[in-house]
C-alpha cells in the first residue's frame, strides 16, 4: 500500500522556503512555481511512499511548523467499454436475367472478351523492378564514396597545414625556464568522490553562495539521509567552499554506513581546506555553536557562529583567542568572524596578516571590530 503526504497548513514562515525547495527538487517544478503552489493549500509533499516514510515525514514537518496529513494513494482504474457487436444483416442479391444467346448484349460481351489483351507476366515485371533498384543503389553508393573521399582529402591537407604551422611557431618561440621546470599534469585518481564544484566557475558568485546555503538548510531538514546526501551535493556544486555542507555530507554517508564515500569526501575536503580541516569546527565549538564555515578563493576563512557571550565587552578577547587558534590550523591569509550574541546583537571581526600579533592589545590595533545593534 502506498501513501501520499499532503501539506495542509504552514504556521511557521521560515518553514515555507524549506517546503518550496523540497518541491523544487522535482525537475518539472521550478522554485517560483513551488512558491506559487504554497499559496493555494493543500499541496502534495510526497507521493507513493511507504506508510513509515510518510509518518516520519509528517512528524518532521510538524517540528518545523508545518501541518500535514497522510492519505492513501488513489489509483484510477478505467475499465474499457466494449460495445456489443451487432450481427450484420445478409445482403440481398437480386438475380439478373441471363441474356439469351441470340441477344445483341451477349454478342457485345463475346466481342469484348476476344478483344482484351493478355495479362502481363508478373515474373518479368518483378525482375525488371529489382534490376532498376539495384542500379540506383550502386549509383548512390558511388556518389557517396566520391564525395566522402574529397572531404577526407581536404581535411587531411588542412590538418597537415595546421600541424606544420604549430610546429614552426613552437620552434620559433623560445622556451622559458618556467616551462622547463613545470612538472607534467597528473591524471585524475580513481576512487575519488565525483561532485561538480561551483557550476563550472572556480569563484562562486553571491547568488551561488546563497543557493548553496539554502540547499544545505534543506539537507538538514530532509526526511532521510539519502535525501540529505542529494541536497548536500547540490549545495557543494554551487559553492565548493561551503565547509558546513561538506561536514553534513560526511555525516550523512556515515549514517547510512557508506564509509568509503565518507572517506572520499574527507579527502576532497583536505584538498580544498587543508590537512587540518577536521579541527576547525571543533575550535569554533569551544566558543559557541558553529553556523557556517567557508573558505573563499582569496583564502579568507569566514566563520559565522552563535557565541556564548551575553555582552559585547568580551568580543575582543574571544576573537583574539579564536582567530589565533584558527590561523594555526587553516591555510588562510585572513579570518572574518560573524558572532551572534544574545538579544539580537552581533559583532564583525576581520583580521589579516602573515604574522599574528603576540598580545591582545596589538590584535585590537590591527583587527577591524564592528558592533551591530
């Protein structure tokens, strides 16, 4: 038995984009169409799933402020309508009077039968037809071979000319020392995790970072680890420097027992963030709850976290200790902190430099600290 999950009411406004992004995971539904669908509830959330999956999805939706119902999947069975076959009435055949031997009509029919030419021989016409078809086919093949040979010869001559030009240009151009010492490109290693990164762009744009964050949020609210893996991969494809999505992907693989995939994901993280990437989130956890960690193309480590502090006066001391620990573990040139405090307050701290200051007083002179109220 299959069941459907129907969303009937959304009481939490923050849950609306989560439900919309889940509906937009269907290739036939865009994000704009998903938002317009939520204006007219009820809306189907899942279709044709087992009862246990549907119940877990309803419990999860209630936690984020969405009311839903479980219904049995309706199956429409249309029986073909057969019309009764009516018996055909026999046709009435009216007998025609046979003409007499001496009538003029019988004389005309006799003359017509004598004047008709004999039917053509079917074997002779069939042989002529196949001979004509064979001749046309041979002519077409000869024309095709002739045109293809001309194209091949022209392509071969053009390719030879291009190769001669490249060889002459490379011989005329002096080779620099940099080219002599450059090692050959290594082939891609097998067994690595194949995830498209940054949608073909090495530097993710602001909309790509926003989409990456949205898909990572959808992965955290996914009904099962399999769906979470799909959302995390999409988030990484938009922004490969979203370290929070990488951590979530590794955790989802481990939850499903896919330890080989988790190991490959950790290897990709080390290539992007460095060997000590596993300790970055642990360092932030000493001062609060990590919300987002990302490394930009300019090697700037961005950290957003919810601090344990209640007052702004402790921000300089906390930022000094956190950035000092992060700079020893990450391969970055600058660190940008976004700390959320109690009461809706926040603080921004930015520090860059090759040498980290030894004292907190020198750190406060070099760092840019901004308080948001």
